[in-house]
């Protein structure tokens, strides 16, 4: 959303604790159209417009971003690597922001 990856987890999860201690993160989207996103994560104070509705459409559950058991994070990309599995050499691309 808005050129960033927004995600949620429990504020007390291992992931949330690690991200608060060291905000550097890498996310890898699997499939035949691969993307590896590297950047820094920060805690969001409020859900971006449309996030709750898109989350509900994808997961079939309406989250409460203000709930005590929810922490919203945003990963702002610094580098993105991508390629198509079938044509690796012809499609490998790197973006830096």
C-alpha cells in the first residue's frame, strides 16, 4: 500500500520484538514471479486507508488495528530484486530506492 508493504503481527511476537530491536527486514514473495524486498520496518500508529478491508477480503477475517493484540508495521523498500522463474537471465531486475 502506498509503495510499501504493510503487515500485522502480535505486539509480543518474536517477529515484533526483533523488528523493534533491529528494523532491517527482508521479505520474499514466493511463486514463479519472485520478488525479494529489503528495507526498514517501522510501527504504524494507524491502519492505512483501505488496509482493513483488503485484509478482510484476503483472509476472511476483519482485524481490529486498534486492538491490544495487533501491531501494524510498514516495510519501506530500499532494494527490490525480481525475476520470473522460467526466464531468470532475461528477467532479473534490481531496483534501488
